[in-house]
């Protein structure tokens, strides 16, 4: 299980850079150069964030991206949901089928407790808190 994917990593790095910047609009070229990320992949990540109303996009000369939300309102849990869907640490899959012991498994109860804790931390972590 990989909780943080390359999409999420690039999204967080770009959002942190944009949030720190004094400029109103940050170009993709600047992000690529400063963060040392591949342009086509980063552009795709930024477009996804724009479609989900996390970023504003500006076209043409001097175009680029700016935050559509305050860094205090951009949550890591939401970014994970945007790129991966709902967060699950364990699906209890056994040989590509749901485990038959799923309803009374003591390990599943403990994993679910851990999962709920992790999810609550991810949902409460903001871009602003990562800036500090």
C-alpha cells in the first residue's frame, strides 16, 4: 500500500512553493525549474488541482497558477482523495476476494482503529501547517 503517490508529492511541493511565493501567478516553467520536476507530469497535476478548484489557472503571456483557496483551507487528506480516492490502509482482500473472516477479525479492528487515526491526522494537516 502506497499512501503518498508521486501525484500527491508533486501537488504538495507545488502548493507549498506557490503559497510561499510573493508573486500572484507562478508559471509552470518556474515550478519545473525551482522544484526540479518533470514538466508534463507536473502540468497534469496542476490541471487536476485547477479542475478541483484548489488552484486558479491563468492563460497566455504571464500565465500560470495561483492558489484558489487559503493555505489554511487546503488539507492533505483532500489532496489524497483527489488523486487516490478514499483513503484505505487495508481492504481485507484475500486472494482477490474479501476475506471471509473480515467481520470478526481482531487484527482488522486494530487496523481500522489505526486507519481512523491516520485519516484524522491527514484530514487536519493543511498546506499552511506544512509551511511552518
